[in-house]
C-alpha cells in the first residue's frame, strides 16, 4: 500500500475556502454534540512524520472543550500487561466528543509484530473493535503519515543536533530508521490487513509537512461533514423502545437442569472451609503468576448471586479481588459504548474480578425490556464473543456462572424477603414484574447460552434451589477452572 | 502513643451479640446509602500485622456491592511522581459507598519520612485533607495495627519458610523488621501528629490476630452506628438553596483595572507568533524536566477565555497539554467532594493542564447562585489554598487568570454573538441572567482574589476589553511565570 502513495486517494477533492476552513470545524463539532456522535481520529505513521504538528493544525479551529488528545507511545507497566485493546477502551471518547489517538492501537500492533512476529489474531481484534464502534455510531478517521527513510533520518538528525531538542530522540527512533525496510514491510502488511470496507485508511504523503497538513485538514473536514450529515441520531437515553418481543425462538437448554440437587448441612459445613482455603491458595498463585481471572455472575432474581459471591470470596485476600456490581447504566455510562463500563474493570495484574451482573445484560434485560434495539442485541453476541476472546487471548481466565432456580423457589424466596425486616429491601416491584416475564427471559437466556459458550469462556450452570449446594458448586467450579489453566 | 497500647481505648465498650454482628453491617451499609454518606476506612499498621485478614473479617457481613478495597503499597511510576494526596483523590469513595484503603496515605508518609526525613508540611496536608473530607460529610475510621518486633519477625519467617508463600516476603518487609526501632519512632511521631480532634486513631494490639479482628469489628460497628445516626443528610443535588446573598462585603480590587488597554494590530501580528514559539519551547523544557503546570482561567462571560486559551496553545505540542472544560457538576461528579473532579485532571508528568473554569466556581457561581451553603463556600477558601499549596509543594507551577472586561464590553459582545450565525450558540439566557447579578459576582470575586492570592499561586488580572491585548498578556504572563521557576 505504501508504494501506491503517489496515486491520489479516491476521495472528495472539492477544495475548502479559507473562511470555511475557519468556521467549519466548529460547526461540525457542534453538530457532533447535537447528534451525540463520538468521533475517533487515529493519527498513525512513522516516527517524526509530524503527527503532533498535524494534530495541532487540525485542532486549531476547534473548541478545546470538545476533544482530548492521547498519546500511547509510553505505556505504564499496567498498560503493558493489559489485553491488547484495554488502554484504548480506558480512554474512549464520550458521545459528542472527539478523541485523538496519536499512535494508538496501530502503534502498539507495530511494535508487537516487530518484537514477536505477525499475528492475525491481533489484526482481527482491531478490525472487530473498529466494526463494533462504527456499528455503535462512532465515526473513525484513520490517517497514516508516510515519510521516506531519508526524510526520517534528516528530521531525526536535525533534532539530535540541537541541544534543546536532542533529548526528544531516543533509541526506539533510531532503531526504526535503522530498520526502515523491515518496518516498511510491517506497516504495509498492517495497512493492507486493516483497510476494511467500513474503516479505510487515509494515506498521507508527509514528506512535506505543510502540504501533508493541508491534505489532512481537507480530508478531515470533507469526510467528517459527509459522515455527520448522514447520521441522524437522537441522544441515547435508556428508554424502552416500542417494539418489544412477545414471542421468541425456543431453545431447550435449561429444561434438563435438576432442581432437586441438595447437600446435607453437615457436608456443607465440612466442605466449605476447605474449598475457601483452596481458593485462597489459588489466589496467591494467580497473583504470583500475574494471571487474572474474570467471573461473571448472572441468574434469576433471588437465585443467590450475592450469597454465592460472599462465600466465594470469604477467605480471599481483599486486596486481590474486587466485586463489580452492575445495574442499569447511568447517564455517564450511557455516553459510551455499552461494553466500556465493563472494560474499565477488567483486571491486568493477577487479580480476580467478579462481576455481579455483566455485559450479558445486553442480550437479557436490555433485549427483553426493549432497552436495546433488535439489531443492537443481535450483533451483541458476536461483540461479546470477540471481547471474551481478546481477554482469553491475553491469558485471562474467564468463567460465566448462570444461577438457575425454578419458579417455585423464586416465589418462596420473594415472599421470605418481604416478610423479613432484614431482607425486605432486597425485593422491589421490578422483581415481581421481571418474574411475570419468565418465559421471555428464558428464551433470551437460552439463546445467549447457545451463542456465547466457548471452551475458553464457558457458561457454568449452577443449580441454585438449594443455596448450600449452589455455593459449594460455585467454589468447586471456580477452583477446577483455575487449576486447569494454572 | 504505641507504648500506651496496652491501656484500653476510651471507646464504647458495649458488646455486640452474634446475631447483631451478622446483620448490623448490612443495616449500616444501607443507612449510609440512604443518607448518602461516604465512608473511608484507613487500615494502617506494621507489615504483616494482618491488615488483609482483618479487612476480610470486617467486610464479610457486608454487601460487596457497596465497597471497594484499595492497596497503595505498589505505586505506578505516575503515582510515584504525583503530589502527595493525588493517588488517594483518584480513588476516593463515592457518597454512600465504603472505601477501604489498606496502607493508604500513612504508608506513603512513613516511607517518605524514612527516606527523606520528617516533614511537617506533609503532616499538615494529611490533617487538612481529613478535615476537608469530614467537613464534607465523610466518615473516616483510621485503624493502626500494632505488633511487636518478635511477632513481626516470626510471621515473616513463617511465610518465608513455606514455598508457596515465600514470594510474599520482600526486601521492604525485611528492612522494616531490621530497623524496627527506627520505624517505631516514626510511627509514634506520625500517630501523635495526626491524632486530631476530628480524626482520632484507633490503636489495635494486633499480636493476636483473632482478638485484634474482634476488636476492630467491635469498634467499627459501634463507631459507625453512632456516627451514622448523628448525620441526617439528604441526598446531595445541585439545587439552589433558599437563602441567597443579596448584599455582600465590599472590596476594591478590580476598580483600578484599566479598561482602555489596547494593542495595535500590527504589533499583535508581530508578537503573537514569537510568543507562541517561546511557549512551545518552554513546553519542551517542562516535559524534559517533568515539571507540570496548572493554569486556571476564570472571567466574566464573553471575556474571551476560549480565544485566549486557543492562542496560548496554538503552537504547543497537543500531546503535552490538555484543556479541561468545566461547567456545573453532573450527577456523577456530585457523588464526590467538589474538588475531586479537578484532582482527576491535575498533571503528574510535565504536562500543562489548562482549566477553562475551575475550582473557584465554588466561591463564585456556587456562592452567588446558592448552590453551595454559606459554611461550604466560606471554608472553601482555606480548602482551595490548602490544595494549591499541595500542588506547589510538589513542584507544580500554578497560575490563575482572571479575565476582566467592563459591563459595556460584555454587552457589546453578547449582542454581537446574538447577531452572528457562527457565534449565537455561545450566548444563552443564563448569560443574561448572570449579567444582571454583576455586583453580587463582583463582591464574591474580590473576596476570592483577596483570600486566595499567593506568591506560589498568583491571581493574574488580564485586561480583556481589547481581545488582542488580552491574548498577548496571557501569553506573556504564562511565559514569565514559567521561566521564573524553570
């Protein structure tokens, strides 16, 4: 691809007058705000290709209150040990805002390939992520600034020779120039593999800074104007959509669950402390090996999620695990893609992250209650599978528990809660409403189980009608799944 | 203080029955949520004094959805280079939630003292921060777990000798035991200096784990119950309070401002690029030296904040500065102390952080419009001074710009905005309303200028009636204040 840089891009060529260039960015910015569109500018290219200068020129006419620039060239230790897309999710722009990633995921990819060889999985991860964001209404513009070997060498030399700027040149820079050919091949490979239908590269000849900057500005304004005008988006609010599902496809996954599983009290009292001790030992091993664990808990209301989590963590070191509870997204969370609030809590450091309700809300409550549109929850299966693959690919152990109880057990527990001073806060009108939709939830649930089960991220069905049996099984499953991998 | 540990604490001695101990934590937790009370548990003490075990016992009966445990023993590079309280502000609990800091700011203090000697300023910073949080409704419980030298040695030895746990013992641990006497003196000093009227230490004899844990639980429940019952707090919402000020004390700081300051166009065109080049050079020096800069912009509506910031940053490297715009706090921000949303954006790495409106909103708009109660904005002067001192003490350069225009200039600009297609979005009814309260704002403003001006964090008055003069002066002042320190 880089060889073809001379051939002009097949892109709108209309020129922009000076006065338009002055006001257009501000107008586009306000349109993006009004329409709640998040915009991501990926500025990639060779070291010393002028990314900073060009970003500055792009941003100059914009209101600084609407954008943030991020540079990912120097990762913290935590980021270095993170799943590939983790640092970028942490800094994703809000709806209506611009995020400018100077050396973002392509920079990370380049150096990953340079050190460890090419890896198609990472290419897929990037392409899938861009697809997910674009499907969610993000506009992504990706620029690649190309300079030749000689130009790079001279820019580097100029900086080195000046006392006040010599510290800006580091070994990594020198290495890139020294291995220019090898990097060129890698860039070519990356650009080609990630030049997708939905997210095309904007290749810029950056050997001349000024004309490169003009070209970027022109493309930036033209494409943005076109894309923004096409999107007719309402502010996203968590309100039920009109067309809720009343009938669903039938699966038969849960019908075989044995609702009579039990454990005698004496056995429970004997086994529980042993298992808790065991999981505490495993926790230390995980910390030592820096292997993280993600456990998602889903289940019917009153199925015993809280109680199971409590027994699971009772003997763990509180500094090594965290329980992340989720309910309906708040106004702040709605400013991002629905997966953002989970990415924020994925561990990178050998910790155990427990999710009390999870990203599966997208295909359960959001689907059934109409908070997600049909096309949104339908594509969520793939998006969720992609995400879990990324976590697995990074070496994170993933388990997903479904806590299953039958209708009678649920009814009994609801009534108990209502009659207990200590527990009545736990039961709300919503619980009763949800209960009345059990068959709709069941269909959604079974479709979820069918579409999102993988060896590396299994759904584990826990029979929960007897709480003590349930707690022991959660512990046993957690232990055996961790041991399998450690 | 540590010598007196045998003498029992002067604290509620009533015992708690088993069944109360089981339900009380959950009840207290829900009361804290209902009353919107944030609770901070500081668990400090010797290495191997059993912090993890005790935290676990405290938390066992609690709903894991209401607390988060943080350990600050291993700082990232960014945190290491941060102002003393910065990492803790980043992780402050929300209103209604529990934050448990295992080895928090006292741990940081201990090692700071151990390496660099005692420092009363840091003691004051801690005491002031605890005061600020408590005044804001936070409940703080600070536990110190004391073990003797021999007990520490033995616990360490036991861990070392076991293959699966030996990696848990590191050099820092060994050093503490080796220099037990020296650490003991330091702890004593710290405990004494920070045992304030408003935030007392709970000293725990932790040589026996089980009884230490029981004692902590007993104190935890008793004190929390007492404190929570005393607080009668409504959920905090950003709503105007009834009693607004109509008359204010008069200061005469701004009357001497010369509203006729001007600069000829030709001079502006000549000076602007030079100054922009200069500030860009300084930016590189700041990055190199890792000296951060904070610039707060305040000013009348239409005083030209946006335009000045744009000219100030036009030639800066966009990767080295960030503009942080602030308007009224949103529901998420209101869950924290009012300074939290600013702490989040204070730089730690040689960057320039520009604040388009700032923490001074507390004593300006929030005061005049009644969003803050009288006692809230009155104590804010001291809280803000304390905060800026902390930043200065860490070596951050602080400047605060007040952009001053007279009433006629403002009126003219408001009308211009209304008549311009490009600018009319900038003017709202609120601007007109604020304008009508100019004299109230002026009094608040002058009191602010008088009470929050310091050598290390000066208020710089910028005459803004001529925009070009204003932009040049902002640049010049920024340059000279940075050069003074670099």
